C-alpha cells in the first residue's frame, strides 16, 4: 500500500532493490517471505521505518484490523491496486467523494436488479 501511495511501480522498487518486478509481486502477494534485512531496505526506499510493516499486528482493535484486511485484499487484486493508485492521485476531495458515491450507486443498483 505504501508503494502505491507513493505512486511507485513494482518495476521501480525492484530496480532499487536489484530484483525483478516478479519478485516484488511475490512479496506483495505473500507468496515469498521477506527477510529482515530486505524489509529494512524496502522501508528505506519507501521512506518508512520497518515498524510500518507491522502496524496492525500488535494491539489495534478488531475494527481497524478488519479494515487492514480489506485494504490488503483490495491491494492484492490487480484491479483493486489500480483503483487505489488512481484514487490516491485524485487531489480534490469533492471528486474523491463523487467517486465513492458513484461506487455506492453502482452497488445499490446491482442489489436492486438482483431483487
């Protein structure tokens, strides 16, 4: 999520780490583990302390953990990741609000059609 929020591609992060973008994909999907040294290096590149990657694991309430899980699920889906990237690039809060209302309207219309 931090990489996407910065507008950094998987390729750019991979280049900075001396890896392939496929390896970054495997890290992000949880297919491959990330060692402590590599995690520290990723934090430096993304401008966060290594503890950033553990936020939500210790002592947060269940609602925040549920939100983190939803964000992880969305970010791990290619369409969801693109949606997050595009939404983050919208600086106008009125436009952001309109996007949320549009998605809500689409979901509401879908539910109406199912009934």
